[in-house]
């Protein structure tokens, strides 16, 4: 369960996030949708605690991301945008490194790493060094290491960027699996169709503010647009006009 | 503690597999110093031998006009060879570098000597050519000596003490001991060790911030449930291990190179046996932490890997500054200097190589102050690793 309450964040004079609030409940997939530069990544970075909000607060399963950031990090698995691997380590070693850092019991690390490698279908290249991996392979390994400690909350920043159709589909299946397991999944995207296909709740962000949020049907209703793309555009315009 | 060890061992594994790190830690650093040193020493040995012992060839035109002079020159280890055919040929040969110096003795030389008219000889040389200049100087000195000898003989023949011609007798005495002379040349070696040591950890230091960031692995790493202090400590200590390996290798390669250098010919007997190698290793060990944290600190301010490399090459030179200043001012080891890292190690190392008794207090101050600086910089690194700006 992720709760975001009116967070603000500026970089110099640029106000990246201006009072974003939303909830991402367990057992649901919440999509953060918005054009490039809307403040999606900044919001997520605050949630996985690499940035601190200027104002407002956010909690992960009750742990505040500022005052109790270590506990908050314990409860999340994060896939930052453009996450990179260690090229001289094999995929398995990359995942095991994170497993050890997350404090998984030493005796169980091996089993746990094998399990997640099987789950993400990366056995085939698990023991190759990651130098020269394709974007799809890299994303899968990054995801494996983010999920290795079995976090309750999963934060994915534009995970389908640079993936081909097959890889996108297998990632989608995985996200649905996480949902079925009762996890809270929060992911960002600027691709309309992807969010529509996957998410239970959508939070549309533009200009660092929440334009509209709720279920897909709810958004259609409130914007008066049947087509989700039109709904998206009109929601963004609503913010722009302010 | 587990986080620290996990990061530490991962960094070791990662970098052992990285050819670039290995090259700079285990090959570049350790080899650069000794090779450079061997080159410089060989050069000075060549010069030293040239000046004193080796014979030089002197092309002479008109040898037959001055047989006594020829014998005198030969007695000074100058081999007389046949020169060009005439004066024009002599000038030409010196100009185009065929000969460095040519002596021309005119036909009337003997006659003028006998008549006590200053007898004329011509010495062709090219002052712009430094090697030729050396040969010309030697020929000139020999001719001058002959001149004096003749003058002395003439005075004796007239019943005058030839000593009248030498109001002053200059006798140069070099008081440097063989070990002391070595220290002068070996003074630069302490820098080679520091250089090798820094080279060993350079890529790891860059990787801690700029490298991880450029690869995109920094953000996921920071989103893990670990404290950043442990991450950076693991990384800095992994760098220290590579630096220690680099230092040890460079000490050993120096030890081997010195064995094969004909240093006795230069009158140098450096005290650089295995016990000194070991002592130097432990003396420089505290500098490793300082170097690792300094490089990590500098790299953390840079935006990219390339920029980090540029700035770190400045850091590679920085430890020479105190050494350079003290060498220029030729200051003796003072207790205040022992507070300054790199300088203190340099001064103590020079004393060791000179085979002078070690000052325990100096060593203690050097070790403590260097460790203190290292700890301070490490702490600053850990603080800086917490800022948001780290993400670039």
C-alpha cells in the first residue's frame, strides 16, 4: 500500500512536482500516466527514497519515506528508469548481489535467486555476463533483482521502454502475476494503451499535478469522453488551463 | 557489516574481471616507475662513463706537424684519427655532423713553437650541438693542459718556478656518501610508489559515483534497504585492496630493477633490500586510505566518467607538490613535515634508502596524521554520498 500526500519537489527554479496525491492499494495495479516531463519519475524517485520531497509526505505500508526511509526501502522493489547492470557480473551474480544487500538469509540466497530467475524466465542467459545483453534481457534481470527480496510494493518506472512486443507481453504477464499475489504495483508510462490494458486505477499527471485519477471507467465518465485517449488529452488540458 | 562485506567482495570480483582496472593497478602503475627510473639511471651512467673513462676520437689534420702534442693527447685517452683533407673539409665535416670536432695543426706550428711565437692551432666545433660541445670541451681542456705544461717547461728552462703560474690550486671535494648520492636520485622513487598506489584504485574510485551513475546502476542500488555509509565504505575498502596490491607490486618491481642496475658505477649503494621493501610497504599503507577517499571524493563531484578521469589525473600529480617544494628548498626532515601526507612518507623513505637511523617519532606522526586525514576524507565521502546531487 502506497500513500502519497501532496508532495512537492523543485530542482532550482523548475517545479517538477506540485502537490501530487494518490493511493496505490494492495492487490491492484496503479498506473501513473502522463506526458514526458510531467513529474512521473520525480514522484517515483521520491517513493523509492533517492529524492526527498520539499513538502508533503508519502508512506509505504505505513513507513514514511523521509523519516523512516530504511524501513520504506525494505518494503519496496524498485525498477528505476534506465536501470543498469554490472557488466562484468553474470545475471545471476547481479541478482545475488541485491539479494545479499537486501539481507536475505545467507543459506537461502542461492535458492531464492534461482527461483526468481525461473519466475522471470531468464534461465537461458542467467550465467552469462550481462555485457552485451539486449534491452529486454537487461530489463528482466533488473526486474529480477528488484523483486528478489519479495517486496510487497513494486515500483516500476517506464518498464516497457525499449522492449519489443514479446518482451512487453511477458512483462505484462509478470505484473499481473504480482497483482494476483496481492502485491501493490505502481508503474509509470506515457503509453496510453499499455496503461489501459493493465491498470485497475490510473493517475494522470501533467505539469507536476494530478489531473485526474480513479478507475478507467470513472475517468471516462468524468471527462465525458468514451475514448480513453481523448479522456487523457482533455484531462491534461484541464490542468493546462489553470 | 554484511552489507559492507557484500559490497566489498562484489567490487573485488567486478574489478578483477575488468581488464582496464587490472591493467592500471597491476601493470601500468608498478611498471611505469621502475622503467622510468632505469631509463634515467642508464642515461646518467652513460654520461658519467663518457666523461671519465671512455676514449674519444679526435680527427686531426696535420698530425705530422706536432708529434709531441699527439702523444700528449693520446696519454689523455684521446685517439688521434686522420681528419678530412683540408681546412674546408674540416669545416664541412663539423657542419654536417660527420665529426663533432676537428683539430687543425698548420705547417708552421713547429716553427712558431721554436720561435716562442704563440703557435696557432684551429679547433672546429659546433656549439649548437650539445654532444659535440662536450667533445669539444674535452679537446679544449686537453690542449689547455698541454699549453700549461709547455709554459711550465719554458719557465723551468729559464730558472723560474713554474708554480708562479698557479697562484690558486682548486681542489674539489665531494662530501656526499655513496648512499647519500643514491638518495638524490632515488628521491623520485617515493613518488613512483605513490603514483602506482593511486593508479591501482583510480577506476574503483570513479566507479563508486560517476561510474555507477553512468551505467544506471546507482539509483537501483540506492533504493535498496541499506545505509549509504556501508555502501561507500565497502567500495573504498575494495579500492584500498587494489591499491595495496599495486603498491606491493611496484615496490617489488623496483627491488628487482635495482638489482640489475649497475649503480656502483655511479658510486651509489641504495639500501633497498627486502626488509626495506617491507618497511616501505607498511609506511605507505596509511596513505592508501587517504588516496582512496581523496579520489572517491573528487570523482563524486564530477558529472561523467570522462570528467572524473580528467580530475583524477590532477589528483595523481597532487602528492608530488609537497615533495617538489621540499626538494627545491632542500629542507631537512623536520618534525612539522611529518604531519603532511606524501611528504612525510617521502622523507622517511629517503632516510631509509640512505640507510640512516629511523626516527620513531617521525614515523609515528606520519602514520597517525595520514590515517587521520584518510578517516576524515572517508567521512566526508560518506556524508556526500547522502546528498541528492549524487544522482547527477
